[in-house]
């Protein structure tokens, strides 16, 4: 009876998640979508039990079946094993081939990969596999984001097949923001699967798979255990969302490994160059930055220079703390895609871990 009640409670999640909570829990425990408590906070960590939503959840799923990895998954896995990696969020107009090519001319050969997930400003964007193809043409390695908000399982499986053909360097699986918390509240949410279930599908498609976790939002004490269940799908990399700097990121990785996880951790590093990019970064769910981080940049005589210097310092701190790499996170002011890419290029050069 307890299990039945528990599953009924979870059915109230606006994203129809099976393996929550997501990273959109507010500091007071409320859901990002409305003024009610996240339904996952009052139940035990949900164990990984497979993609079949009709299956029982009382027993852990069997091991992920072995699959043949794509050549890019093999290459990226070897790179992660050899040294820290540098990834950066794609900052280019989402429906512009020219913008992606312009950014590619600046960043090509400098980054290990470009994390191409949701545009932080526009919900309507090129499909993930097509965007990955454009990034390849521009000389960049796509680390492609997929979300469950806009596509059902069939459409997601098609994207995964196309990404294997491109090929993508890796696939980043998330549930996705709800349309009510973004720029297109008129669009119907799908959420046929959640990000954990999508990760399992991406693994079976042969991809190197990453997931994300937010150590600094409720329930903070259970976030490592939740991440362990994500890794049970076969995912291998975690993007550690902004959680206050190198110390908190390393402690989160250590706690997760203490629970038995064998994985790589890439820490998000904020790149803020002006008031516009600061506002954009502040709109990210679950954002926690070191005390005074934004104020020190925005009050500096040259905010761009101060932002680059801050990103370099934090990147070095993350690597010295033992993280497996960094994701230069943020986005450009409208019309400043190339200038932002030039700042990313300088940060990568100065960090010097490639």
C-alpha cells in the first residue's frame, strides 16, 4: 500500500517525472512551476528500475546491456581518462547557421567540445541533431543536449540515432524546464520520459552520456544518492551545476563516489562579461555562486576583463580540486556571439589544461 501511495504522490509532478527531483526545486522546497512543494521531497530516493513505466519500482533494474559505443564515444571517453577537459556552452543565435559558423571560426580547435543544449533565450531552435551537424561543419565537437519537454520517446529515439550518425561527441540528457517557466508557455509540455529514462536510451544507442545534478538545491543531502541512480542507467559523466565554487563541487563528487559511483565530474564555471550576461546567468535554475561573485565583476572598471579573470581563476581551482574538467557556462548579450566566443577562447588559453 505504501508503494502505491508513493507512486500516486509522484504522479502530481508537473513534468511527470519518475526519477526526480529535478534541478528546479526552489530553496524553500517549492516546485519551479508553481507554489507547491516538490512531490519528491517527501519520499525516499527513487531507485533506478528501467524505462518501462509499468514496471514495479521496488527492485533495482538489472545492469544496462552491453552495446557498441560510437567511435566518438570511445574517443571522448579516452580523452576524459587522459586529462581534464574544457567544454563551453554554445552561445549563438539558435536559428542561425551563420551565427554557429562564426562562433566555430573562433572556437574551433580550442575547446574539447561545445555543450549545445537548450538556448537560454529562445525555446524555438534547430533540432539537436541538425545543430550537432552544423557544429561539426564549423569545426567543433558537439556535446549535444536533449530534453524531454518537447519530444516523445519516438522522437527522442530518432534524435539519438541521428546523433550517432553525425556523430556527436557525447549526449547530455535532461528532463528540461517546464514551458510555464520559459519563453513559450503556449506550448504543450510532452514529458513522455524524464531525463534519467532518456539517459538509459542514449546509452543503449551507443553514446557517451552525461547527466546533470544540482548539489545546492533541496534535498541537498540526497542529491548524491539521486545521482548514483542516474549513473545506474550507464551514464558516465555529471555536469555539476553552479553550487558555490570548487570546494562544494569537489565535496559533492566525493560524496557521490563514496556511495559507489564510478564517474567523471565536469564543474560549471560562470562566464559573466556584462550586466546582460549576468541577468542571463541569474535566470538559470538552481544557480548558487560564491559570495560577491557577480558584484565584484559588475562593479569593476572593466567588467569584461574582470569576468574573464574570474572564470580563469575558478576553472583552475576546479581542476586543482580534482574535478575532471569544466564547462564554461553562460551566454552572450544579443548580437555579441563572436565577442563572447573570443572571451571563451581567451579563458581556455589562459587556463592551459588542453
